[in-house]
C-alpha cells in the first residue's frame, strides 16, 4: 500500500467523529483548571479565599489565549475558570470543535504552567449558542456563579479560621440561605457588599481602541494612529447591566 493510500485510510479513523460549529452560531469556550484546589491550597499555598497572585496568573492566561491565533472579542475569568467569546465570523480550522478544545486547553496549560513554575492543567469545552440572548445569558450565568462562590468561600474560610474542620464547615453552610450567609459574615465584621468586585463578579478582559502619536510614513508629518490593546476590567457590572455590557462584544 502506497503512503498516500495509507494516509487517507488512517485519517478516516482520526476524523470520522469530527463535528463543526455551524456558521452564524456563536462559540464560547470554557476552560477549567484540573485539580486546582490541591494546586492552590496544598502545592502553592495561595491565600484563601482569594489571592491576587493567582488572580493575575489567570488574567495573564486569558490575555495569552486572546492572542494565540483566534479572534476573541471578550474574555472572562473567575476562580480557576476562563470563558472566551469568539468573533461570530471566526473560521479557524473550519470551526472544528476538537481543534478549539485541544489547542485552547494546551495553550492555557502551557502559559499558566510557565508562569507558575509548576504544572497547571486545563480542560476545555465549546458552547454553541445560536443567538445573542443566549451568549449574554451564558456570561451572566458565570458572573452570578462567581458571586455565589465568593459568598460561600468567605463563609467557609471564616469557619475554618474559627477552628472547624472542612467537613463540619461545609455541613454548617449546606442549608443556609444567601441572606443567612450575609448575616453570618456581617456578625463577624465582614460586609459582603464591600468585598472587591473582582472577587464577587470575576474579571472582564477585552480589546479597546486608543490613540497613539505616530508619523505618516509618506509625508513624515506627525499624526495620530488608532491602535487596539487589551483592557483588564476589575469592576464589571452585575445582573441585567452585565447582559448589556456583554452585548458590546457580539
């Protein structure tokens, strides 16, 4: 059998389950850290419940993913997860989802590990969203999840500092309402409303235009050029306002 025939034969087994995202459908990637609780608490001993060093590692990973070959309009990170909104016309690799999943997981893992100095592994999955309303709902879902996680984390680690073991701390919070958790913290001198927004809502990363002094290459006269740069937003909106905010990037 000639190589060309063998190559064609074997590639059939490699690609027979390929699926592609249809044109006109929005793609959002969610990239999650694998076993990051052990990594952040045991291996690296980051501060709990939040550590600016870890936050900045995640931000830099998002910025890398927004510049690694795909057209990403909006990035978002909270805790150990990243979400990326691709341009509607992104057509890399024929929109094969396995290519997006494997490349993004690999790029995120490599960038994060190099910065951390320890292995940090991510997985990836693609959401296929047929309209703008669902895209906004996706990001609102992750935004509100950040708030719930933040409230639970502050309550949990407060209990741990008071001497409870992990099992008892988790059990005590199991059936408490949001109001009860807020009151629990308030009684201990913590006003949840005053906690930094990046902890409660996550971080938005997106492209912004800015003016830069330049020289016209033909006339050599001074001019002003418009360039794009990545902006890190630690104060993104919440609830309905966040839906409207995300709509800017579609």
